[in-house]
């Protein structure tokens, strides 16, 4: 199995690039952000909890997102592997992912980290906010908070994966196809 963790700050292009990678390598794309937004759209209890947290730019509790991933890994669909987009976001989530994959006799193959500077991230997210309808893209204060939360709680995962020799930084600025080619090459050279 090949399991890719697609990593990077909000606005780095994880969702966009995950779609390309999923097609190229025939992987199942798992986006916890998309799963949470589906719950919000379906107005479930979980959706109501998530909506409040997401609109502030904060993180949904580990237990919730871990259960969502666990359910997806359990579903009987056979695949050559997964792309984890926006998960793990905390060291706890990374440990849980390792455990879940171990149960399936598998492991994280590589962590691909899209690198984009803060000014570009803010520009991209404000632009996306004009059309995405996402409450967390709508104002600069929420975007700032998401970037701060990333730096504080999510960026430490770089060390987690680096210490296992799995961390691969990828330059995340340029044409979408260019960045897709950089990611593809990195995965092919694993
Ligand atoms: O991954 P994405 O940027 O789509 O996630 C949108 C929002 O969903 C995040 O800003 C965060 O509030 C929430 N989220 C989370 N935990 C995750 C994934 C997403 O709290 N593992
Ligand atoms: Mg996303």
C-alpha cells in the first residue's frame, strides 16, 4: 500500500493537488475538511459542533476527526492506498493514524509538505473566500488564526515525520500543473 500525507498550511493547495495525486496513483482521497463540511451541510449534530469550531479557525477535537478517518479506513473498498489531505493536524492525530494503519498492516509512506509563504497564503485564501462560500475563508482575522493554529499545533508534525525520514518539502508556488509534477516526481522516486 502507498499512503501519502499531503501536508501544509491552509491555502497551500492540498485539496487541489490531492485530486491530481489521487488520479495519478489511483489512490483514495480522504479530506477531513471535506468530511466535516459534509456534516455541516447535512446539519448533523457533529456538523453543528464542527461549524462553530471551523468558523473560528480552530481545530475540531482529535477524537472526532480520528473516528472519521477510522470509519473510512474500515469501509470495505479495496484500494492501493490513500491520500490524507488535512489530516493529521496534531501529533496525537499522527500517532492515531500510525496505529490505525498498523491494524491494516500498513504505514504512512511519505509526508509531502507544500511550502508557501504567509503573504501568498493570505492572498489565496481571501481570493478563494470570494467564491468558496467557506465561512473560514471569509475574513482576514479567521485566516490569520488558522495560520497561527497551523504553526502552533500542526507544524510540529514536520519533526515527527522528519525523524522517520518521511518528510519531503515541496515548493508550493507556481502553476498548478508545475506543482503537481513536483509531487508526482517525488512519489515516483520513493
Ligand atoms: O483541511 P481543511 O483546510 O479543508 O479544513 C478546514 C477546517 O476544518 C480547518 O480550518 C479546521 O477548522 C477543520 N479541521 C480540523 N481538523 C482536521 C481537518 C480540518 O479541525 N483534521
Ligand atoms: Mg482542503
